[in-house]
C-alpha cells in the first residue's frame, strides 16, 4: 500500500496522497501508517481526532497554541475546502508566509501541518466535513490564533461573504503575534 508524500513550499509542510482504491463495492482509503510516515520524518503519536461540519462560506481559523504547539493532520471526508497554513516559526525561511491547498473527498489528499504554524480553512462546497488528527495535547489556556483577514498576511480568500465565529473575529493580528509570541523552528 503506497503513499505519495511530497514537500510543500512551506518548511515542514507535506501533502500526502493516501492509498486509495475503488471497485464495484465502493472504496478503501488508508490514511495513516506509522512506519511509512516515520520514514518521511513524520513521527505522529495521535493524541486526539475530531471532525467539523461546516457550511459553504465558513472560514475557520487561523488557529494555533502558543505553548506546546500541535502537529495537525487534516483531510476532508465530504466536500471541498481551501486549507491555509501560515508559518509562525521565527527561524523558518518561510516565516510569515502562507500556502493554500484544496482538500476534498474527490482528491483524498491529506495535509501535514508542522508545529508552529497557524491553520485555517474556507469551505468552498455546500457543506464540508473535515477530519483533524492532532499530535500533542489540546491546551485550552494556550489556544488562540490570528485574524483570518489580517492585512499583513493578506490572504486572498475566495469567500466574499464569510461566516466567521465571534471568537475568530476577535483573534490577534499578525503584528500582535510577533510582539508577544515567536515560535522556534520545529522539525
């Protein structure tokens, strides 16, 4: 069972094409195999796994933990999202940059988000169910993020009338993050 794992243009981020087959019965997808991931330097002791169901136009994020940052492994079970990763690691050559990747139930791709990055997404389909596997414990007291529409990051969102939670609307700016929190580069 082969995986295709490729580096993205943000230090430590990976795009994973899992093992996927279809036949007259339906389909089979293998999304994780410890030894294969470890060969790529992706050591993942999954601490939690959860799903979100979001309507078209929803933007979630840009989330991270200021202490004990988590690795996130993201895939879409149903629908289409545009996933965003922002590098917050001060020593990274891609610090302050973002990348976007479309994840869907059609392309079966999985996104590996390294520690020290903010994560968010926008829903492009009528509805999307997104699965998160996290390496590292969720710590509510350190859970925060950067505003989705931060002018310095200047993320070009597709959604013209976003649906954003009150919490996400009140997150800090990228400038505030740089003043208060700077992550070291994690490998």
